[in-house]
C-alpha cells in the first residue's frame, strides 16, 4: 500500500488550494482529478469583486480574504512561473437608476471607500451604451486557465496526482483515521469535487443549491482594454481581442450543456451594452457548487471523520479558496478551530423536517 496523509478528490480551485496548504503544513497528499472540461473552475472568468449583489454590499470577509488571496497567488505565481492574479478595474455601467442610487449610497462609506470610485470622465463612449453613467470598482482576475494546469504539473512532478475519475464505490472506510482507495491508504479523504459533491451519499445532509452558468466568448473589433466591463453582463478581456461574456444563472436544468435559450439571453444582454458589432467564437456552460446559505462548506463527516469536504465556494471561488483552504489545513493540523459559519456540521445538526 502507498500511504499518504490526505487524498483529495478534485483539482478545481478548491482542491488546488487545499492541497497546496496541506503541503505547506507538512502533510503528504494525493490529488485525484478526472480533468472534466466544463468544471466550474475551467469555465469561470476568475473575477474577484469586492462588492456583492444589487446593493453593493462589501463581500463577506473581503478585507481578510483579498489580502490573503493576493499573497497566496503571488507566491504561487513565483513558484509556477505563471502570472496568476491581475488587479483590474471593473468598469461598472449602471443598468438602472435604482442601481446607480444604491451605488452612490454606498460609495465612499465603510470599506467601500477603498474599492469604489466615480470616474471623472466617461470612458468607452464609442463602444458602450451608458446613459446612466458608470462607476469603478477595484477588483481583479485569477488566470485559472494557466494556473490550474501549471499546478497540476507541479503535483504530477511530485507524484501527487492521479488523473482519473474517482469511483466512490471503490472507497473503503477502514476506521476513523484510515481510508483505502486502490493501492492507496490515507488518514483522510477530502471531497473537493464541486457540483459533483451534491450526489455524494455520505454528504446528503448538505443542502446544495448547484446552479448552471453559461458564457459566450466574443470578439469585439477595436475594443482594447484591461478593464472588466460590467452591466447586466460581465465582459472579461482574454487574449487577442476576445472577451469572456457571462454569465447566466439557472437553478433548474436537465444537463450541463450550453443551450440556445441562454445564448439568446446572453446576446440580448450584450446588445444592451455594446454600441458596436461583435462575433461569438464559443459558448460554454458549467455548474457552480453553492450551498443554500452561500457560505463555504468545510469539515469532516460527524460519523465517518476520515471523510471531509471542502466545497460551496459558489460564485466566489477565486477570492474565497485561498483563505478558506489555509484555515482548513490548519484545522487539520490542530492549529485552529474550524469557523462555525463554514462548518459542514451546520447541515448535520439541522433538525429534520
Ligand atoms: C459560468 C461560471 C462563471 C464563474 N465565474 C466566476 C468568477 O468570475 N469568479 C469566481 O471567483 N468564481 C466564478 N465562478 C464560480 C467558481 O467557478 C467556483 O466557485 C469554483 O470554480 C468552484 O471550484 P471547485 O474546485 O469547488 O469546483 P470545480 O471547479 O467544479 O472543481 C471540481 C473538480 O473535481 C473534479 N471531479 C469531480 N468529481 C470527480 C471524480 N469523481 N473523480 C475525479 N475528479 C472529479 C472535476 O474534474 C473538477 O476538476 C463561476 C462559475 C461558473 C459556472
């Protein structure tokens, strides 16, 4: 038997960050990932946005989460020789008077003061419809497209990657601190399997609310910017004049495939924003792994403590994953107590209805 401290299922942003911080804590890991092409992390634009929702509230724990993410991504950039985090302005076009008023009510107050400004002059006049004006929010993007494969290579070089589909039926739970999978024996296994986690029978108590997002890749001739442009749709510059344009939300969906309905919906939003023609070059879809209370879902199964979960990153995987993973790794190393707000036990302790 090959022995490791921890098997991790999934190498999206969750499994990537958790395996990294477990290694930093001195644990050995084996990451099993099947390379699903349309995982959330492989389709996401990697946006980091300090404010949430229609009321421009500061994002949960942002003042702790963002500086930690920035340091982590800088360390990993140096190690992997990939530029991971790019700080960018989100050029936020007001889609309605209500949203403009909500923004103005919050601008310059509390922690929003650090992250939001009203621009002196309106940019992008020949490209964007913006009769109600725009604001600037200071955010960024995580270059998931290069970061995740580079980290995968790093794991492979350490012989810490198994690039296969994990079969739950083949998992043997030997004791409270041993599981076996094929030729591997581990003290624990942690599921970082994103939306697939919703079908894990051991964690049926978790109230997952997975939701599907669709995205178009579009070319906008002449528009050159490093800003993210946001109205009812978000445009994120990629390479060579292409923009990621997304994303839709659907709670009921028969499968994970792109649909003509959502393409039409996205195109409508693009046309409400752009004054210029564009060309669609691709159409993608993926499922976001969200819990019902929009908080990460972290910890060990109450009856089978060799089984753990790190999931529920929802729409904010790129900002949440580093600090949450570092914290979980410290909990596993008995250096910190698990934050109650993210503990998976909140689901197991709920009264049954
Ligand atoms: C359209 C869209 C846009 C988004 N935009 C943003 C954004 O701009 N910024 C942001 O922060 N977040 C964004 N998100 C959310 C973000 O993508 C998620 O929060 C994050 O990717 C979740 O990461 P994860 O590692 O938990 O799950 P995933 O990325 O889904 O990773 C799970 C991994 O597990 C693997 N896996 C699953 N089951 C198995 C198995 N049985 N065996 C082996 N491997 C397995 C999969 O291959 C995958 O690699 C977006 C999501 C979507 C869908």
